[in-house]
C-alpha cells in the first residue's frame, strides 16, 4: 500500500508539473494576444449575456 501511495504521489507531482508548464504557456499566449489586440485598437467591449453570473468566477468562494 505504501509503495502504491508513493507511486501515485510521484504521478500526481509529475502531472502537476506538466500542467503548470502548459498553463504557463497558455497564460503567455493569452497575454500576448491581449497586448497585440490592445496595441492594434481592436478591443471591443461586448456586454456579457444576461444570465452570466460573474460572481461564480471571482474566486471568492461565496454562492
């Protein structure tokens, strides 16, 4: 059991590292895209749909 737990822990650590790298690249691409759009004055302000609940994405944890 201890060996299995250790193996799973190693796998989780490896997956976490890979995910962190992928999310880092994604964040860089998003930042570059947003910067290029802003520099080219291509930013549009579109209102969210009426049923959009922004508070669910605020990270506050409240419902």
